[in-house]
C-alpha cells in the first residue's frame, strides 16, 4: 500500500466527518430559515429597500469592495514575497479578486484555494508555498475576527453573554493562546510539522513580516465593516461603528461554525437578532440583515466580473510573465 492510499479506517473517519458537518449545517439552516420565515415582515422589508439610498447601498459597496480586493491581494503578495515567490501584483489582484466572490458560497472560504491552483498550473507558484500562504491567511482571518469579537465584547457590544462572562473568556483566551504556541513549538521537529514549521517560519521570517500580516488582515476586516455600515446606513440604520464591528465579527464566526455555505439563513437571523439587541426596531433590523446580504451578493457579482476579465485578459498577461 502506498502512502497516498487511505486505509478503510481513515476513509471511514473522513466520511463520518463529512456527515457530521452536513448534519450541523442542516440543523443551523433549518432553525434559522424557520426563524426568518416566521418572523421577517417581507412586505415592510421590500418597501424600505425600495426607498433605500442606492448610492450608499451599491455605490458604497463597490468602492469598499475594490479597496478590500486591493488589501487582500497586497497581503498575499507580501506573504509570497517573503517566501521567495515574486509575482506581479496585478496578476495576484486579478486571481484573488476573481475567487473571493466564489469563496463566499463555500464553507470556510475554501474556494479561494483555487487561486493557488490557477497560479500553480501557470507555473508561477509552488504548491507548498501557495497552500502555506493560504493557510496563514485563513488563520490570520480567524484570529483577527475572534480578537475583534472579544474587543467589542469587553466594550459592552456583545449582548449574547454578560460582561463578566466575556471578561473571563478574554482572560482564559490568553493562557490558551500561550499553550497553543507552546504545543506547536514542541512539535516543530516532529513528522510533517517540521516541514510545515519551516515553511511558516520562512513565510513570516521576521517580526516585520508578522506585524505586516496582522495589520493587513485587520485593515481588510475594517474595510468589510465599512461595507456593512454603508448597507445599514442606506436603509436608515445609523449605529456606532463599534457595534457594526461587533455584529460583523460575531456573525463571521457563527457562519464558519454553522458550516452552511455562505451562511444563508444563519447570517440574516443572527444580524437581525443582534441589531434588535442594539435597540433597532424589529422591521428595521430585518431590513438591515437583508441589506448586508446584498453586500455579499455584490461581492459575488464583482468577483464574477473580475473572473471574466481574468479569463479574457489575465491569462494572456500571465503567459507573457511566464
């Protein structure tokens, strides 16, 4: 048996994992869809959306999304450069932006892995450096979103739990993070961890590279929060930016945990519930949740436009670079 073949036990574990993920996704989808169908006042929502500021809703979304695409591509460019892989920024921008929209409809944004395959087939990037950079991006995203949620929680903008509970969670997360780093450090010379650790150390070989990765990730999520704020403001919901950060961070983590592609149903129900906790009326909160969903749709549309441009122009440019 070759190392690439799976034993029946390993194959069974993978199937069990897929079934568990599917069950979790179906449960989340069922209860959230039930909540939306039974409580959302669609006639009022559509009436409010018709009177929304189109400039803020769509124009603001486009401006924010272009800024987000640039930051994401620049973060990837800097990561690859630190690993010794230099690819023109314009190429990375086209590939990354084209697949960000598609990633919204896949769990954990795994569709973005296709950007690595596109460049690998064009012989612009090695599979190891490509996937190491992808994993680092995902880890940085999750950590920053979690930290934003904890920060807004201690500021009193996460009403799910009491302030005392949030403070305890924050203090417990610190030793937990230290323990995690210690475990990873102790495994750095064992099995596959040695190779992974070496590649990660190469990718963030200096404190400057690490700080740059974190700052670019924070900037990217702040830009996303600006997009959410524009959508809420367009339908008449004016709340503190910190509250928008609280909604965005908690809902982003919830969508990851739900395993529902695109967080369909989960995001709408969660956003509406949080906005109501912040004093927004039920109908306005429901309208705001749909407006934020439109921001996600705009992300998919603009990403599709980038993909079309990439298919027509980008491939030829990449062939010239090759």
